[in-house]
C-alpha cells in the first residue's frame, strides 16, 4: 500500500506544477492585453522580421517572392521578349504550287554544265613517264604530244623484230631457190614428185614466216609510237594525273582533255512526274547565275530510261550554237527551264498527294498566303474535295486555286493563322 501511495504522489505534484504554469501563462496574456494601443505599435523592421525568420511558413515566403518574379518577367518582356516569341513561332515548311493540268506549266530544274566531250587519255603500254608537255588549262591541237614514256625497251623489241624480218626474208629467198631447182630437176626426170612437194612446202612455209616477221615488226613499231600520248581532238586540258618519273600502267589516266569544239551540255535530274513529257529535240532555256546576257537556248539530246537514285531521271540538254556559249565552263551551276504541256480535259488543279491531310472533319490542305520579302507566309486551312490520283499529282476539284502555294510536310503540326517560312519547293 505504501509503495502505491509513494508512486502516486509525483503525479499529484506534477498536476499542481502544470496548474501553476497555466495560471502564470494566463497572467502573462492578461498583462499583454492590458498594454495600451500606443505601446502595441511595432517598428517597420519588426514587422518585416517574421519574413526573415526560419519559422515563417512556406506560403508566406512564396507570397513575398511573387512580386519580384512578376517584376523580372515584365523586364524580360520589355527587352525583346516579343521579338523572341514571334521569331520562335515562325517555323520552316516545304511547299508546292498548285497547277491546272490542262494549261502549260513552266518548270525549272537545277543542273551542272559539262563539256560536249571529255576524254580520259592514257598510254596503251606500261612504262615510266619521261616528260609531260602540257599543264591544266593548256590549249591543245589534234595530234599534239601531251606526254612521253621511256621507250628504250620498246626500241629494243622493234630492233629484234627487224632482225626477225631479215632472217625470215633470207630463209624465204633460199626456199624459193631450192624449190625452183627441184622443179627443174622434176621436169627433166631427175627428181621425184615427193622431192618437189617437200621443196614447195618449205618454200610456202618460208613465205609465211616472212609475213609473220613483218607483222611482228609493225606491232613493235606501233608499240614504240604508243610511248607518245597525243591529243585526239582540239580542246583544253582539264586535268593532269601523273608526274615525270612516275611509272604508269596501260590504260591508267594520264591527261583529261575536253573538246572545246562542240557546244556545252547541261545535265539535270527531272522528277518522275515530268519525265513522260521529256523527249529528244524538246526546246529548253538554260540560265547561269555567273554569266550575264540572259538565258541560252538549248535542246534536249538525251533522256534517261532508268532513275538516277531517288531524285529522278537524268536529262541532258545541249546549248544551241551561239557566240557567247564559249563562256560556259564545265562544272558551272545552271537552271534549265522547260515548258510542260497541259493535259486537255482537266477537271481541277493538281497538288502533290502528301499535301492533302485527313482528320475527323474530312480532307484538308494548308494554303500558304503569298510570301513577303522575308519568304514568310501565313497558313490557312481549307477543306478540299479530291478527284483522281494521276501521275502528275492528286486532283483537287474544290478548295484550291491555280497557282496557290500548299504545304507538303508537317500538316499535323500546322495551325490556322500560323506564320511559316517557305523552304525549297517540291
């Protein structure tokens, strides 16, 4: 019993202590409420003090920082923020131009000029180069020596062939004399038929050996002439591929000569949608950005039957004979313009199939307003009615006019009224 009583006493004292503390706290609150109002005013630094203490709630700290964030955003907006936003809204887009199938169209393709004839010249025999007579840009005439090989070994073979001819000629002369004697003896009855046949065979074999030796001599003489590389046409040297004392093999390119006598040519790649309209003899116009004087008249000379990769089919046009055609040099960039005839009986305009999109509202295209000086246009969504799919493109019966620009890529990311920058046309 005493143990239980002793254990209970601390609880009673603790209760009395808590009661006293509560009473003291009540007296403190009472003293605070009794302070006059003038005494309750606090200095400004005291009012701001709670915001700097660690015990301030997170909501009050965020509220205190919010005005400064708004001020910083306003300053950024005033210092070119609108320009950055407007420039970021302009996105690049590829486009094509709608056209009426029944009308003629003007199409321009990029190409590269080349010589009418470019010849890679090489020695027909192997040897060591002893001299190169020309340099890049040299004008050459037909038959002019361009390079030389060491012909010492070839000369020895030619001399050997000459000796063989002399030997064969002597043997043939001896065989002929023998045959004539045996024939005379056979006529007088002093030689048999077999002797005559053997003499005739020896004589004919000697003649054949003489002819073979003469042929070998001609071949040896040609081998000696092959040590000289000569220009086959009048032209200019575009490349020299070897140096003196360099060993070259038969057929290895030594000098490249372009024929300056013929008219220059331009090769372009035409898409498959227009290759059916190309044929030899078709007129064209060729313009060079680096040459003044307007466009050159040209004629289609070659039309490829196999595609040159994914770009299209190769088409070659030759410039018509005119005085300023000599200014065109191989490798110059050119633009070749063709007039494509329209297909009669057209019902609408044509656009590339990829320019037409479809969603819940139906089929649509994005028409691009005529671009400004900065090549920037505005996208406009239009609902269209499509027709047949032709080799030239997809027929649009309603919604697009002839000559309007339509976007051909990124339709899912475009929006009506969006500003876009036009890229290369399809």
